[in-house]
C-alpha cells in the first residue's frame, strides 16, 4: 500500500484509484478500527481533500467526493436506468421506474447549480469529458443508460476498468456494407419464420421471433472472431431459434429445413448411416459448417442436443477442450471458442448452469472462457419472471464466478452486435467467461400451436402490435437502403423459399436424409453391433513389458517425501509381481501404463480420482513436506500423448457431460469418468439417458467413454450400496453400450484396453468394486495379462465335473466370492452338484458362451440367479427375460429358473449393517440350499 507521502508527491490522481481511496475514507468516517494508521493520519490531516481535489474549500471537497460517488454509481448501476426491454414491460422483478429514482442527484447531496461547475478539475480520467459536471453525467447516461449496459460490480478491478473503457470510449461503428448485411440477415431470419408459419400452420418450430438479433450477432461475431485469433466456434443451444440458426447462420440448405415439415419418408443412405440410426426431431439437429467470410473460412459446429434444457452446455465445453488439445492450443485456448445460448428461465432455473460455470477455472476443465448469450423472452412457457427466479436478471448467476454481464435490448440490433464484439474481445483478452443477456420477447406461444393469451393477455396484446426487429432496423437505415430496395429483397427471399417448397412437393422429389457425420478423426470407425462387441479382441501385452511397467509403477520417486503407507503399498506391489500376481489397483494402473506405452492417451476425471475414493488408486503421489505432486504414469512416453487425471468439482451432471463431450470429439483418448460412489451417478441421469445411451442412435455420434461406478452391498446403507445396475441394463438395446460387473484384475485390464483396440466406440459402464479391491482372492496371475483376453463369462476357480452338476448358480459381481466361500465349506459330494458361473459382461450378453456352459451339464435341473440387490433392482429382471428366452430356444423348458436374493424393496439397501449381514447370509444360504449344496 502506498504511504501518505507517495500520494502527496503526485500532482494528480488517476480516478481509477479512487475506488479504493473511497472505501478507506468511508472506514475513516465510520471509525472502522481496521483502517491503517497511515490512512487514519492522512484523512485527519485534511491532506486528502487538498491532494485529491486541489481545493481548500471543505464544501467543494465534499461536493467533489459526492460527485465522484455519482460517477461510480453510474458505472456500477447504470443498467438500472437503461432501456433494456423492447416492450417497456414493467414487471415485478425489474421495477424500472422505482430504480430510476436512485439516480436523483439529491440522493448524492448535489444541486442543479453544482452540475454547472467543474467538480473534478484536478482529476485526470481520459474516459470522462472535460467541463461541467452535467457534461459528465450526459456522457455516463449515453454510455450506460440507453439500450446497452453492463454489470461489472463483482468483477476484478482490471476487468471493471477494461469495461469502463469499452462502454465510455465507444468506438463501435458499422459501415454501410455491414448495416446492409445486418438488414439482409434480418430479412432472411423473419422470412423463414413467417413462411413456415403460413405454409405449415400450427407446426412446431420454436420461432426465434422477438430475439431475431441473435442471427446478426452470430454472423458479425464470427467475422470479428476471425480477427481475434479464433478459428472455430462450438455452439450449444436449445430448440428455440435453432432452425433459423441452422439455415441462416450455419448456411444449411433451407430445402433440408423445409422438407422436415412435409413428413416425407426418408430414403436412407445405408453407406453413411448406422444400421441402428433412429434420428431425432428437427429442432434437436446439429450441424458443422465452414462459413466463408471476407477473412476466409470459419468452422462452426452446432451440437446436437435433447430438449433437456442447459444439458448441452458442459457437453460443448468438453468438445471445445478436446478441439483445443487437437489444435495444440492449450496455452491460450483462443482458437476454439464455446458459444452457449440459453433461455432466461432455463439458465437461472437449471442447476447444471451453475455446475458448468464452476468448471470455468479448474485446471482440468477450463476452456479459456465461454461466451454465454441469454435470450431473455421475459417469459418461461407460461411462467412470469417473478415466478421463475429470485434475482433481478436471469444472468445474475454469473456473479458467482465474477463474470462480466452485458445487458442489451433485442430491438437494437446494432447494440446487440456491439455487445457480441465486446464479449468476444473480452474472452480473447482475459480467457474468462462473459455473459450477454439479450432482452426481447417471444412473438408466439411456447410453441406455435400454443395460445399464450390464456396466461399473458396484456403482454401478448402489446406483442401483437409491436414492430419486428427487421422493420425497426429497416426504418433506422432507410437513408442507406431505400424502402423500394428493402421490399425487393423481401420478395426475393420469399420467392426463393416458395421455389424450394414447390420442388419438395413435386411428384418426382425424393428426400434423402442427410446424417451429420463425425469429423476426419472418426473415418476409420464403424457403428459396431452386438456381435462386433462380442468378438475376441487382442488386448494382452508381452511379459517383459508388463514387468517393466509394473516395476516403474512400484518405484519411489527421487527426492520425494513419500507417505509411509504409500511406501508399504509399493512394496506390496513388488511382492505380488515377484509371485507372478497382480491385484486390482495395480491392474488398473497397468492398463493405463500399457496404453501410454503404446502412445494412447488417457484422461481420467471425477471426484477424488487421483487417490481414489477407497484409497486404492494412488495414481498421483503428494510430497508430505512441500505438497508437490508426482505421477509415474505421466512419465511414460511423454513425447507422444499424455496421461491426464483430474479431481473434479463436486458435480456429477456437468462433469460427466464434459467427459462425454470430450469423448465424442477425440477417439484417440481413453476417457474415463469415475463416480465417488455409484449411487451418486444418478445426479447425471440426464446425460446417461439422453446422450450416453442414445447419442449414436439419434445423432450418429460415437462415444467410447468409460464409467467406473463403485457398486456393492456392504452394509453402508441405501446411499452407498448401489450404482443402480438395473437402470443401465434397461437402457441397453441395439448394441448401444457395454455393461460389465467385473470381478478379476485381469478382466479389468483387458476391458479397459479393449476400448482402444477396436474399430468402433461404445460407452462402457463398469460396476466397480469397493471391499473387493483388497479381497485376498481378487488377484490374477501375470499370465492372464500376457496370454489371454477379456472373458465375458467366468466359471468358478474350483472346477467341477460337468457330468455331476445338477444346478447352476448364475451371478454377477462380488456375491460370487461369498457364494464360493460358503460352498467350499460343504461336503465334496455336495459341492460337485453345483457350478457357480459369474457373468462379467451383462450387456451384450454372450449367449453363445452361456449356451455352451448350459449344454455341458447333462443332468442340469435348475438354474438359480443370485444377486445381493433387491429383486426389483440389479440384473434379475434383465437376466430373467434373456435366460427364459434362451432355455426356450434350446428346448430346455424342463429346467427351472429360480431367484435368490433380497425381496423387492423401495430402497436399495438396509440402513442397519447388522440387518444387512443377516440378509446377506440368508440369501447366500438360500441359494446354496436350492442348489443342493447344503
């Protein structure tokens, strides 16, 4: 902090320092004891007034200070007086008229005569005009109180100063060609909406009308981005305005848009489409385009998305992260920019918006700033703003990350374009999130068949008589584009739309649906069927490679203060290797190490993944003295690829979505998301349901994302027992994903490597273990890694004579070890009557292998499915259908199929550990009794 003399030696003070000085002066006035001695003496000596205002008159000093407060008030709160709503709606949230009273000069102890004076004579502020106080107020009114304003009060000082310059040194000026381009854009935008409205009455299109300025914002913004070292946008948006963005901005042939309204059957292209492709509704479709501008080609991707609002946001961020990595632009992250377009009610209402904002800074998730555009219709379906949020603006959520917020009136298209330019400039300068809130309206109902006057009659009476953005702007530049030329262009656009529709309606027209294809990185990948998934895959490694990698993973790093327990873990790892054995944690790390050895990159993300929830992974060591981190996996093959592991924020929804976005862009990475407990994964259920399980079938988007979901009943209660296996199995169809419940280290090793060894990508959901991580029998021999492959079905370790078997226990997961332990306590002759088979891959189920096992037992009388989950959960419902069908196909209807496990329950598990143990013992004994063992 500067001392008194340093201020006294300055002839003048820059006004931007006064924020801090004013705060200190207020402390002095209130007797705040936290004020430093230097500042206290400074103010006591009245040097403050002499140096700061260059006047000996106390009255003028106070006037100057009060006027400075007024200046800062305009800069911080000018938006309260700004004209931001096109319809001049006075709603209960904004309370515009009341807020304008806050700017009354009397509240700042100023009079009209004071405004005739030069109150800040000795202060140098290049942003403010010289002269009377009134001139400065007029300047601030024009800067902050018209159709565009800002909220920067929560921002860092350097950001506030940057925005003061942007708003007050307004150098923004469009040339005539740009103004003509904007008008043409508005003509195309409105014409497309009106044409569809008239030709396809009542059809859903989720019109952009009321916030038409979005299209010029995107068009002019793309051009400006090219001058700011940006090569590509990835856009995420909901359904409103999507068709217009596709046709007008993304330059999709309008014929493809119109044909979607005719309900014509598509002639499928078997060469380019997945055999399982089912498609999606027209307002969910995405596209990639190379937009040609005067600056060259600019690539834009509009991501496919569902109607689950805001869910696309973290997906886009994950896509951008992968593209930045591919472009080797991970330092500045300027080349690829995420553009996230929100609705006002959704942005503030959906929790994933907040989760996504919190991903903006952490090292593993930052994308160098997202540009958010909120299209504020001042209405959510039928819900008024005061019922939709508790904040003044829907953008106020941005204050949580100190993001600057630009507020703009949708009817002023030039200010909207200016807002876009400022936002892009900010993002490229600071590498942080920025928000534009465009306040407009929704010309029709939530969809075009809806009647909005049921709930908002006054609002829609205003809207029906309100001029469109196109007509407002045409009038604004009528000295540049004559009314005659304006009408002529309107007619040409309309006639072109009609020609397109006439062509579609002709008798010989054949519609061939275009399917958005993945980028060049994906050319070698096919869709992949159930039979493809079940084909053997070579995933073993040479023994010398294994020994080398495990040895490296077992070494203590040099000059590193390692935790004593980690030292013992490394010693145990070496001992296992000496015995030709590998445990679960080592097998997992070995899978990653072997892939890195083969130049395959790995990314792991989730809560506490560096250590692992159960202290099992330890992929990263922490120095016990200085806190530095070390990972042996990062040291493998550093020159080609990378190993990334990131502890995530305490979020499931946004983080899983982010990893999904990452996985659909870059197939060269093994992408993994781990839940802290599998129980918590349902916090991301939207991503699992709408993206992960169905993205390929709806949008032809492939993902090889791996989900590690700790699962198993261990007496920890209903929140730490179940990853809801049944829900994943319910989602399985058309070879869309893989669901595994793995019980051996070797199988884990092979299934992870298998993800990167095939010519197709499928999500992999693994019910991963907890207590089983350290189970003495949960080990594999080194040979299982070097001369084997993933095994979908496993027999018990103590093989029985097939000719004696009368019952088969089918199970999946850790229950196998509990069953085997009790079985081995029975008499040998009883043991021989039963074979325990565990299913490691539940979907797709390897029917061929299962059939071979069943056919191997000529005396088989019954099959018992055993699970620790309640009957209405787990895999029973799924297996019941599959097995009954199989037995019927094999003509084995005489074989009984029975269930042994917990009864149906509303909760996943018992809350009492003692009751858990009783139930666990009961179901195991019941199963073995049914199997003739006891």
